């Protein structure tokens, strides 16, 4: 069953210098109980996409077109009042820096209770307190009775991130968006948080969108992956195939830049150049200035997403199957 369907989503911001298109005709689907990774360099449109799903861009000078359908409801057609009824209940988000996301003036227990009291009107404060305590136990917070009364600054980074997860899941949300949830944590705590999210996904049949630049996190957490570059999807694929047989040159470059444990010492292969300025995008394929396979056609024409026989999609003329058919007809 499809829980989330994003169709032809385009997000543009107006500035004094001009219009910046942060997301360009993005479409994706997410099944109930499955996980999707969205990867790409900074500025590729990952976080903006997640904020649009949460309904947090309406007052940010953003022009949004397309459809974001969650459980049969088009979120872009809802008023802010109606969106507040869904945000925190049907869809929740974990941000990458818990210290700035949590309110320093309120205890952690009170912040977990807040979405429960907002979305479940028939729940008493005592019941909400008991539910919040149960959430602390669920996310692995030791001594929950004590931690309930503590403030964010009294907890470590890993504990604060667990509190964020508890807040996000307090109302049995169907979709959890995690925006770089392990960025500010050390490696050991990162592994604990990822294991916790995997466990909660299985227990609650939770759908997860994992936004990250770390392909290792995607490999561990997600069944499918979307690779973004300059606001566009350049590759959609099952996660396993991305690592064994990446299609797009950008995806190949990201994988080649990952250090590998081996006896042979090799230099890491970097992607040449930098992400283009959003106000001064190159003509044709936006990746062509950095692509070693670029042709004259790439400089002049923007490739669409080409669907492959195995169901994967890739935005590169190398994989234009219609071209191969046309070439066969031309030789007859």
C-alpha cells in the first residue's frame, strides 16, 4: 500500500538576484512500512523536499507546485490549520541538531507530552505523562522517571536525539522523516540511533524517509534510494543495486569517494568541480560540467528520467533505451 506519493513537485524561492529552483519536478513513492533514502551533496534539495512534506515552507517565500499525497490526502491543498492536525500525528520529523530543535526552557518529559495532548484531546495529563514515560522506555532512555524531569542541556547528544525520536513517535505517526539524524553524533552513538530506528520501524510498521549524505547510513537503513543533484532526481533504485551496479555518473562518483578497507592503498576518486550556482545553472544536463562522459548533446539538452528494464530510473542519455531502438531501425 502506497503511503506517500509525491508528484511533479517543484519548489522555487524568490530572491533579489532572481528565482532559485530548489526542487525541480520531483516524483517519488513510499510504501507503508518501507524506508527510502534521499542522498546528495549539500544544496541538492534534500532538506527542502522534506520541509515541503511537513508543510513548513508555506511562509518561507516559496512557490510550490505539484502534489504531496499522504494516506490519500494532498498536503499542499490543506490550510495551515488543517496541516497542524496532521503534522506530529501522521507525519513527523527528526532534525539533524537536537540541541537546537528541543526547547531549552521545558523538560524533556513535557516536550514528549505536548504532541500527545495536542492530537489526542480525550487524553488526560496523567495519561499523557504515562505515555511519555513509556516512550522514554521505548527509545532506550535509562532511568526514565528521572530523565522525564530533566532539561535538554542535562543530556548527551545521543540522549537528546532519542528524545527527538520519542517526540516524533509519541502519536504513533505513520511517516517519520529523519534529516541527517546522526550528523552531530560520534560513530558509536550513530550506530545505536540507527539500530533504534530500525527496531521501531519493525515494531510499528513505520515508514521512514532518511535524508543524508552518508551512503553507509542508506545501505544499513533503506530498501530504496533516490539520488538528487541540483534539485533533480538523477537515479532511483533499490539500495542493493546502487552499491553493486550504480548507473548515473554522479552516483558512481559518490561511491568512488567512499574510503574502502583493503590492503591496497589507493587515492580516493573525487568528483571534479563543484555544485553549480542555483542562480546560474549550466545549460543541458546540470551535471555535464563535472561528468567525464559528457557529450555535446549533454551540454545542449536536459535529459529526462529514463526507465530501465529492471525498473530503475536514471537521468542520463547513456541509458536512453529509445535511442538504441532508433539506431536499430536506422540500420534496417
